[in-house]
C-alpha cells in the first residue's frame, strides 16, 4: 500500500500514523492490515464502512461501487430480457395462403385486419353525396401451436365502390384457421351506401381476439347549398380510409390493410360517379 504523506507526522521525537504512535514500519503494516481486514469483513454487510469509522473516501468509493454494480445488473437484466422477448421471425400475408409452423415453435402471435367495403356512388345529374365505407377490424391473439402443423390463412378482400347509384361491394373477413376451426377472426368493415344522403358503413370488429380494435366508421357526405363533399372512408388500425372528395368527383380508394373506400360527390353537372374501392386485409404472424 502507498502511504499518504499527510497521514504520518512527527511530534516530540515520535512518529504518529493515523493518530496512533508508531515505533517502526511494522506498526504501519500492522495497522494497514487491520484496516484492510475490516474492509473485507464488511463486504457481507453491504459495505457498512461508516459504522467502523473508516475514512470517508473509502465509504464513498465502496458505496459508488455497490451502486454501479447494481446499475450494471439492472441494465444487463433489461438487455437480456429485451433479447429474449425479441421475435425470431415475422411472416406477413397480403393474400390468402398457409403457414407451416416451424420446428421448435410452440406459440405464435397472430395479427389480423379485415377487408373493407367500397364507398357509395352517385347517379348522373344529381346534387348530393353518398356514404363512405367502414375500416376493417383489427385482432391480435397468442395461439398455441404444434411444430409442423399447417394453419390456413384467409385474407379478407376489399369491396368495389358503388357504380353510380348501384350498391358498393362488401369486404370479407380475415381468418386464421386450424382445419375448419377459426383461431382468430377480424371482421370486414361495412360498405357505404350509394345515392344522395347515403350513410357511412360501420367499422369491423374482432370479437374473439385477445386484443380487438374496431375499425373506424365511414362518414356520411355533406351538402350545403350547391357545395358537396363525399363521405370519408373509415380507417383500420393499420390502413387509412379514402379521403372524402369535393365537387364532382369519384370516391377515393382506401389504403391497405383494411382502409374503407370514400364516397363520390356530384354537384349536379356530371354523369354518374363511382365510390372508392375498399382495401384488402392482412395477417402477420410473429414467432
């Protein structure tokens, strides 16, 4: 150990170290040995140095070390937890297909978005607007699986927009199945209504999912005097609905996955105008 010069003084012909009279270097070594032994003895009590009148700098250093080790342990635990929870793979389905469970996989996290209906259209030489379609529902569930089994993935389709005053097409549900048994279903958003004053469609649901978020409903268009605006399509959690249009314009398509088509608007000077198409759904499997 290196001794600090200010810890050893000479008074009345005798040397003092740490306030204790010493006669030789052996006394210094013995005293330092006692201090170090005390430090080691204190390890099991959480560095309780202050209770034994250790130098303040030792107390501070030991406390800092203890807190640093605790911080390091906490950070390491957080990092390892994040690594262990990170997904190994993600498989997405924009169209229908099948998923073969890989070897060693016993559980998957499945997400589904339903398809969306089409927006309403407006007949020729008409003053008015129609209703936008609702967005597809969203569902997420943890599903127990068996390695090598095959799950059937049915991705919901989007509905066509209404042609003139004709009815728009409906979207379809998105389903994850084991044989004929649905494991997860996200319902389609409802189509809008064609014709002047047509109502917006309701958003889809996912009633049996662990986490279910209903799609946004489509909006009814507005007519103020000769100013017209078609109803917006409703959005899903992951796909925006078609934006409402003004004047004499056809409706806008929804964005995938699951965005509803918006409605057409006619200011009485145009021919028949069609509603926007709804977007298809999607399935994402994380394992």
